[in-house]
């Protein structure tokens, strides 16, 4: 069988370069990445076996073999394996769009080191310690396997490999040992043991070396809270999220009774790049009695909380449960409501107990959370309770409660103005009368603000009111004196006839320094919304 030489995709080459030159000080993590991939492959194999008898496998596990003489380390699994196309598409390319996009941005900016620290590099991290990597894999159910090899340069080789067991074996040819650096001898059994214990203890399949099983396999969410350390939560978060930044907050829940479940949720510290893409993945994995069932479980959290990562382990579902059934399951709907409530109440706690974390959360996820205000079935009060907004009162965002506390005597509405940026909104002539009166105005600049502000109505009995609307009932918008309007009448009617699309031109006391401004009808749509509809072709 002939050997083929292929080129890595451009972004993949770029990432490999970074790996070969070791951008991370902590090289140990390559092993956790290989184990994490093996564990994912075992999950997939187990699931496939549920619906197809031929794919069923006994004793799903991970085996690590170290050879001090040859200076190799092999991580082997009897999981789903990869076809030839899989290897080209998954290993030869960076399939995760987020990573590819980050790399593209890196080319254009100087903040490379910072950016790269933000995402998991997965399989390629092995090139931090290897001068060559050999991968043998055979997809479950297929006849022949593939041998893949690369030194992390621009190319890799592939050839057909007969007689392989189903699953994957990654053999790392370790770079020559640094004499002084016994700490980083990855062919050393103790070193391997230590890394597995530290990073991969919770992995649900046995990780074996010789006759020993190195990990406890205990699901974090099933262990008493007092026994699980912060570092373990962080490692688990990395495993399920592929995010290398530590989570902002960890949430544990447990329900007993007729429908039992346990949940372990994480609020990430940064928004993923695809937060606002239609096909953005949701972060919840569903388990049934410790067994992984599916990820991207949209049924378990509303879409405005799609960024929350974690696991829900439900005791009373069938292992064969399908998405269709999930969608109709009354218990699942109940869990969804409770999880959503818990997430919001956790953020509320952050507001009082950890203002920095709260600010980070709202900066990263506020624009998504506010989408919940567009759903009539959601609890708008609970969302608005944790919201904060830029305001004319100062540089820092304000909560609605604080806004209300500052309201002037006689003010009974929450005034807001929407637009594209704070600067644009702040310079708007619409604000002048409010500035003069010292009425605070919320400055809303997220696209979603246009819509919810119109839809929600009120908070705590105080109506939301756009300052760009007609007849702003500022108590002091006085009548324009008769003689003045008389004098301006010819000018006003000339303007009315000349300006296309303008309904009416009148004198006002609402402006203090600008000569004129455009307002909408009190019951019309706001100018920004109008612009948005026009942009959407409506
Ligand atoms: P990620 O795990 O975040 O998807 P990786 O770079 O770690 O990214 O792996 C890329 C892909 O290669 C995986 O998504 C998986 O499809 C495939 N892969 C890697 N290792 C294995 C393995 N041991 N068995 C089967 N597929 C694997
Ligand atoms: Mg991976």
C-alpha cells in the first residue's frame, strides 16, 4: 500500500508552528488533551452501540503505554475510531471554527500570545513534547484502518493499515529528554500517574497503565460538595467546554423526589465567538445515571442562556431517550425552568457579593441574556433584576433599581435612548431637555435593546419610555407662546413641505442648544428600529 503525503490546512500549520515553539509553559496538558479525545471517542462508541449491535463494545477503556528506552508514550482507546476522511478532516484541518477564526485574527494583530491562550489547542498540543507523532486508527464497523504520521511541519503522511483493532492509538515520540529537566520526563510512569490524577481523574472510563487503573472515574456532580476541589471543577470545565479560561462561577444543584437529577453548571468568563450565530452550540450535556447521552442539549436551558456550560444527570430517563422525546417531556421542561432560575439567581448573588465577577458576566453575556426579554414566557423581572445599562449618570453601568432610586421628584418613567454607540447616543439632541432637567437616561447600544425596550413595558411599575418619541411628557415641556409660533408659522410650513418624509414640523421647548431634531410619533417606531427594519429589507 502506497504512502501519501498531504499538507496541513493553512491555519493548522500556523497552530502547529506555535506548538512546536511551545507557547505554553505547562506542557503536561498534552496528555490531558489526548485523554480527553479518547474519552470523547469512547462516549461516541458507547452511544453508537446502543442503536447498532455491531458497534457494541465491551470494556471501553483508555490504555497508556510508556517505553523509556524508545522514549515513546502511547495513548490507546477502543472508541469510535476515525475513517480516512475523518483523519484528513479532523486532524489535518482545524475543524473547530472558533479556533480557525482566532488564528485568522491573530495574523492581523499583535496580541497573539494573549489570544492563543484563550482556546484549547487539542490534539496539536502533543507537538509541544513530540518530534514525531504516529496515529493508528480504525473506525468502528469499518474493515481497514489508517496510519498517520507527522513531525509537526507542514505535511503529514497517510497509508492504509491492515489488522488494526477498532479505536485509536496515538504514539508520541518524545523529544530528547532535557537532562536537567526530570520534571518533564513523559515516559516516566510516576509523571504520567501524576498528570492523570491531576487532570483526568473524573474521566468516566478507566485509564489504565499496565494492570493499574489510574483514575477514580467518579463523576464530580455525584461527589459530596465538600470533597471536590476548585481545581477539579476547573479541569472538568475544560474537558466539557474546550475553553482554557477558568470559569467565572460554578453552580451545583440537586433535586430529589419523583424526578431526581443533579446538575453541575458553569458560567464561563468569556463569550464564545459564535454566541450570536444562529447555529451556536448550547453548552449542556445530558447524562442518565452517570452515562453520557448527548451534548448540545437545547431542551435543558432557554436559548438566551445558551452560553452556560455543564452537565445535567437525570436518574429517571431512558438511556435511549431521543431529542424528540426530550422536547415533550414534562420533567425536562420543569428542569429547564429551575436551571434557568438558578442561573439568574446566581448572577444576582454575584451582583451583591462579587461586583467584579458580575461586571464581567454582564459585559460578556448581557446582550444574550436580554434576548430572554423578547420571549413572553420568560420571567422579565428576573432578567431585568440582573441587567445593567450605560446611563447619563456616569461612566459605570447602572442597575434599574439604582436608576429608580435616583429618579427626580415628579419623574415616573424610565427614560432610555437607543443607538449604535454611546458616543452617538450621548450627542443626540434628544437628550438635551433631559440633561437640562437632570433626568437620567439609559443609553442602550446593543442591537437587541431596540426590540426588548419596546416589548417589555415596565419595570417595578415604572414604564420604559424612549426619549426619541413624540410628546415626551417632561413636566416642564412648556407650551410655546402664541406670538412666537405665529412668527415662525411660514418657516414651519415651508420646512414641512420641503423635507421629504417628515410628517409635521413644530416648535418645541425640548431642545436647549440644538436648533432642531427628528422625533417619532408617540405610537410610531423609534428611528433606530426603523433603520434596522429598513436594513433587513422590510
Ligand atoms: P476537539 O477535541 O476540541 O474537537 P482536538 O484537536 O482535540 O479537538 O481533536 C480534533 C478531532 O479529532 C476530534 O474532534 C475528534 O473528532 C478527532 N479525534 C481526536 N482524537 C481522537 C480519538 N482518539 N478517537 C477518535 N477521534 C479523535
Ligand atoms: Mg480534544
